C-alpha cells in the first residue's frame, strides 16, 4: 500500500512503487515480503473491512453521542426517578448536577456508538460482499448496499418502513459515493 507523500510512489502506485513498475520503495519495505502481502490481503478482506468500519463507526458514534448529550440540557428539568417529582437540575448541588450530566452523557454516547458501529459494519460488509459477487467497484455497489442496509435496519417497522429505509440509505449512499468519486481539482 502506498500513500501520497510517502516514498513508494504515492497515489496510483502499485505494489512495486510508482505506476509503470519503476520507482522507489521505503527503506526496509519489501513489497514481496510475505508478511507485507499477508497484511495487504487481510486489509482487503471483507471481514477486516467490516471490523474496521464497525470500529470506526463505534468511535465516531461515541464522540457524536457525547456532543449531542452535552447539547441536550436545553431544559431546566431532568428526568425524575419513578414516583418522584421532577426537580430543576439547577437547584441541585454542583456535584449532583455533574453526576447526572456525566451519567447521561455516558449512556447516550454508548448507545449512539453501538448504533453507528452497527450501521458502519453492516453497510461495509454488505458492500464488500456485493463488490465480490459483481467483481466490479462502481457506484451501484454502494447503492445496493445502502438499500439493503436501510431495509434491514427498518425491518421492525414493516414493508413500508423498509421501502423508505431502502430508498433513503440508497440515495444517501449514492450522493456520498458520487461525491467521493468526483475528480479532484489539482491546485
């Protein structure tokens, strides 16, 4: 794997360096090393892609959940325990306010992280499977994976919800994939 800005050819380079076969490789990096080939093969497997997408979705969801939970205190009342009246959170001692806030932020961030991780792993795994079956890497893979993912996630709501979930995820996936595939302007 070559990355732009690193020795070894940058973008568009194959395993041997720059496109066209010639080129330099990083010191101590042999593209024919069995360990390097194993690692590249593992990173290209559907299992690894699914695990990485799920992990990245979990991490992003956790950060997003913390952010959204911190914005949720737009009301002066917190949810009271069953059988108790709601108390304005501002009337509680600071230590109690922080305890309630951090507990809520933790619960929301874990919940959001799980959801983002599930969606990321599901979409990535389905897309990789479709790509393997079709033996093509094009926009249609993401659209089909989006449709399947949206339908699966909405399965509890019935057929109409599944159709809306399919259409929504497919459209979102098509928009993102089309934007990512746009030629970049060189400055």
